C-alpha cells in the first residue's frame, strides 16, 4: 500500500506540474486574431464548462498500477 500511495502522490504532482506548464506555454504563445472578429465586440466573457481531468487521471493510474502489479506478480510466481 505504501508503494501505491507514493505512486499516486508522485503521479498527481507530475500531472499538475505538466498541466500548469502546458497552460503557461499556451498562454505565452497565444496571439489573438482580431481580423476575424466583427465590429461590435461584446464586453461579456463566457467560459466553458468546468471539468476535473485529475480525478479521471488518478482513476486510470490506479487501475494501471494494480494491473501492472498483478501482471508482475504472476510473472514473478511463474519463475
């Protein structure tokens, strides 16, 4: 169980670091295209729906971890 906890914590930390780094790069290199916008610009800003990809990633990592441990143990026991 200790291996699993360390794995999940490291995975979550790396996942968050990559997401933040990706967001910083995308924001840095974004250049808006004002030529395609019509003349009447609205002052209203709309955002997309909120999702939490970290929970799905943690669930996937958990399943992958247990499947790899099961396969590793079956290979270890056959030798």
